[in-house]
């Protein structure tokens, strides 16, 4: 019997081992192990890696992750906590995270917290019990016991999209303040002097940062605070946007000529409420959103919005997390802010004289 004939036939229901792959590829089992491990692949010549991987694929070899985890004390899983799986903002972030993790032999365990901090703590504990190597947290509130716990215990974790008041963990977010400044500048260049803001929840960094940026930007533009009312939405949803702008319309003789919304869902709610009140966008009121979620080009009118680099945020968060997993001994609370350009579409236009509603 030749050495090659001793290798199991992958179609015969026989488990293929690492030794089988090494024998078929003509290398030492240690070399095959290094080539098939993303963490050590760089130690093997590229041509040898390609040959070993091709052999493993041909034989149908499946690495024993459990055995590998017992040797390395790692599970090769990452917990990914999201606040709302139904929000179109988050799938591109997940995609970016998984791109990096998958290329390095890790998988993400995705859980939904429903924006409930108690539920987030329970899920975090459950994932820790499953020995996750680290965490990507998209759920952080400005003051968050989960983040404080992770930092206190040296658990590798990275925040994405949201920040905390205390910078305890590395984070990746958009340069939201610059995006809001660009939105206000765009509207003033169109002649708008009465610009309202529907702000997101202030217990979240996204709501606070965008609100503060709006106040600063309108002041810098020389606009009166009385002409730039701020309404605080109960959440990031279309219904919350409708409720906020309806409150403004009910109490104003003449509404602002433009609205900057705290996110795209709020903006869509604003446009619906305007339409229900007999006002059109952008003829009567221009509207700007934030996040540039998928399909914002297909709504009517196509939404002018600040683009949040969602997939890239996920990519960068996963890269930071890998650094923390490899070396969690050094405290790291750096914050990476990615550019948020304004995308101008059809929901904004030149200011026009409002009809006085009576």
C-alpha cells in the first residue's frame, strides 16, 4: 500500500485528519498545522500554504476547532451585541466585522439587546460563559455598566458607532460633528435661516454629539437660537420622528424651512408628518437625515443625508479587537473617527416663502 492510498477517501465517510493532509501534501504535520492556522500562516512559504490549503480542500478536511481551543484556551468566537437587528444601520457593520473575523478564522455570535441595558448585561454574561475571545459592542450608552465591567476585568472589547462619556475601551465611530456641520452649511447655502433639529435620545452618544454639533453649527452660521428649535425624539424611529415634528408644527405659526434629523428613520418620520400636515418636502421644508441607510435613494424624495461609513466601521472595529485579543495587557482607549460626508439628494432645496398656516 502506498502512502497516498492510506489517505481516507473523503466520499467514504471517513474523517480526514491533519496528518492525512500533511501526508498528501508532502509536508510535516507541524507545517500543515501552521499553514491552516490564520495566526501562523505567515510563517510558511506562500507556495507551500497554497498547496496545503488546496490539499485540505480536496480531501474535505475540517479543522477541529474544539481541540485547537483546548490547546490555545481560545474559542475563536467573538460576541457582537447589537441594539436593534431591525435597524438597517447595523447589517453593514456586521458585514464589515465578519469580513475581518472570517479571514482570521473567527466567527461572530450576534445577539440583539432590543436597546435594553439589562438584557445587554445578561447576554454579555451568557457570551462570556461561552468563552468568547472578545466583544464588539454597538449597544453602549453614555454611562454603561457593561462597558465598565469589560474594562475592569480586562475583557477584550471594542465599541462601534456609539461612545461612552468615560473612554474606557477602544472605539470606532463616524465624525458625526463634522457631518452635522456640513448639513447645516448646505442648508444655509440654500438660503435657509430657520432650521430645526429633531435630536436622537440624549442618553446615547449619537444623540448628544449630533445635537451639540447642530447647536454649535447654527450659532457659527449666525442663526438665532429662537429660529432653530430643537425637539428631542423618544427613540430612533419613524414614529418618534413623526411625533416630534407634529409637536413642532402644532405649536408654530410658521415652521422652520428646514429640518436636520438625528438619523434617517427620524427623517422619514418627519417627511411623513409634513405630508400629513399638507406640507411638501423639499418645496415647503427641506429635510436632512443621518446615516445614509440602504435604499435612501428610493424613498420619495430621495433623502439628503450624512453618510456613515458603516461597513468600514465594522472592519476597523474588528481589527482593533484582534489587536486587543492578541495583547489585552495594555490599556487601550483610542477612538478612531471616520469621515462622514454629506450626500445631497432630492429632499433639500432652496428656501421658499412659507405659506402661513392658519
